C-alpha cells in the first residue's frame, strides 16, 4: 500500500485559510469577524467550527502568522499614494 503525504507537507497560505474560514463561519450563520477575533485573542479552537474543515485549516497556522497577514493586507490596501 502506498501513502501520499504531500498534501500535509505543503504550507498553508494565511490569506487563503482566513478566506476559507470566513466563508465557513458565514455558512454556519456565525459573525465571522467576532469568531475570528475570539480565536486570535484566545487561541481557543472552539471559536472555529469544523464545518468545511475550517478548524483543522486554521490550526495549521500560528496565530501570529494570521495576524501578520491581516495587518499586512490592511496596511497595503489603505496606503495612500504620495
């Protein structure tokens, strides 16, 4: 029997993970912003549902990686051009 673990070795993209988790939270009827903030502040995975594998996806990344992506994206999208 042959196993392929390549999918597990690939690094998760913080932007894609956040978007997928956001979508899963909306589908389940949660307020995605409140749930993500709760998770980022506490580290408690209970803020993220298992729906669409969202909890497993978000736990592949460290919370500081997610925060870095959020800050970077916010600042890049709000930069004023001189």
